[in-house]
C-alpha cells in the first residue's frame, strides 16, 4: 500500500477508491515483466496514466516510451506510422521512414484506442506480438523489434469481436493482463477531492482566489453522473474558476455548468434490432388495417341493429353518439356524395328511421347472414397472434395493449375471453 501511495504522489493520481487502488496494484505487479497489458475504462477516466506507471517501473524505463492514438491516424497511413515505409511505396513517399515499432525498439509502445485499428493493421500487430517481426510498407525484408505493448480502449471488445470489427486472437494476445479503471461516478468520495485539486491549480494558473463549493453544491457534484468523467470535471472546474466572480459556489450556480443536471440519471435502453412483434413489415401493417376496418364494420352493424330495434331514432343517435363519431368522424361539413338511405316503416309509430341502404339480393336472409358472418380462420389466427404480441410488449397491461391495437379495453377483454388467452 505504501508503494501505491508513492505512485499516486509521483503521477499526481488523486483518490482512495478501492477499485482504483486495485488497478494501480496490478500495474505495479506486472511492470517488471514483459506481459502485454490491456487497460479498459470509459473515455476520460485517466487510462493513459497506467502505461506510464508500467514503463517507469520496468527494466525498459531508460528506453523510449511512445504513445500512439490509433483513432486519430487515418486508415490509409496507420500502417506507415506504426511500421514505417520504403521510398516510393506509395504516392508521397519521397524517402524511407522508420515506424514507431522500429523507433521504440527496446522500449514501450502505448496504443490508445486500440479498438479503432483497421482489420489489416490488426493482422500486422498480431505478428509483432507473436514473434516480434514486422514488414515496412513496400518492403519484403522482415525486421525484428523488441517492444512491450500496452493497449487501452473504451469500447466493449467482446461486442466488437461479435460484430467482427476486432480479431479475437489479437484481443487475447493484448489482454494477457487486463486493468480496469473505474468511472468517476463509481468513485463518489473522490469527486470533491479532484475538484478541489483542479480548482487550486486553476487558481494559481490564472492568479485568482480559489473557488470553493457550498455544502449543497458538494452534494450536487457527487450526485451528478459525469459522463465525461475526470476530463469533464476538470473542464467544469476551469470554467467556473474563470467565469464566476463569486468565489463561493452554490448548487444553483454549479447546476448551470452541468448538462442535464436536473434530469434523472437513468440510462435509456434502446433495442437496435427489430423485435419479433413490431409492425415493421407490410404484411403485418395490412393485417392491422384490416382489423381496424373490421372493428368499424362491427360498430356499424351494432348501430344498424339498434336503429332497427328502436322506434325513436333520435334517442338511438344520442345513446350511440360515440359510435357514430368513431365511424363517421367529427367532420360536420356535408360531403358531395351522400350514401343512399332507405325509409323503413316502424311497427308502432309513424316516425321514419333512416338506415344505410342494404344491397338488393334475392335471398331475403342475406342481411342477417352478413351480420353473423364468421371471419376466415387465417384472419382469426392473425388476430390472436397480434393480441398476444401486444400483450407481451405491454407486459399484460390491457389498456395499453388496447390502445396499440386501436380497440377499446372492453373489446380487448371480450376477445381475450373469446380466444381463451
């Protein structure tokens, strides 16, 4: 533990989190060896400190240490940067150039954002890790190098392997020892310590009094999620030091510098792939439209029967106003084409009831048969399938499922009982 504290002072690492201490202990233990190390953690957590510690405590400390940001080098030139090139190897290669692996022979190379390497470069890197051999771009002469590789990444390497963006054999070569640096939100007790250190540094840099946080601001500082980790915390401390005239910072003042500080820190889960029950193909959309039409047709049949059974048409219209609005909409303007209507005499009243004209057919029972007509088996099966999927997506909540299907909750309940769901 004394050695860990000495390393913290030497490299200006602040914090007493147990996970951070464990990461530093692993770095100290592997430093004397030539084992490849993979440093993982989110962007901005300070992963670049680990390879420096490993190099300074190794037998290579007097040789070169080169840090390479793999994500900042264009794909077309990264092979030349890492392994060098011969004169005339490509357009613009006016002279022979040594790459990082040749220059750092006997030392350490830190490959930051190693997950961004192109697949062709990954093959070359794998050969270096296996036997220390590499080829310059445009050369057929094999060269040897003796370097130690420490890599770092902020992406999920297993996910990258699954998507075939990173070679699995290279991953296991690089991650002989894996060191994980915790995110700042996992080190709540260290956040205020880091802020005070940054505030003191910027006070000296800009020759002004050091800012201090009030108690409510400290609570806000520790509760914030810090998606940018230590880098974001440092930027916030610098902004406040320069822009604020008052040296005592309240929670309201601090909140203005924290994006989305007022919103709950809950991650949004987004499913990238298409769910099985989504209406995302034309066939299911068509079935959905058919069932909407079926629902309107059933409402129309119900309204027609009510008008046939009752002698008072105005009363029927009042009692079934919601059905009429659902079927014909809320538009009160007269349309150019009106449907034909028939006048049916009432048995016990002189009032006339206007109902839609039924088609003229020879079979006098045709209208009754149309009301009782059963849907085809395929449509019934599809309706059952859509209801099941909607209930699954809404976790059994009938109200939400009914809204999604475009029917009433009562109708959905009847269908559930009908199909024994």
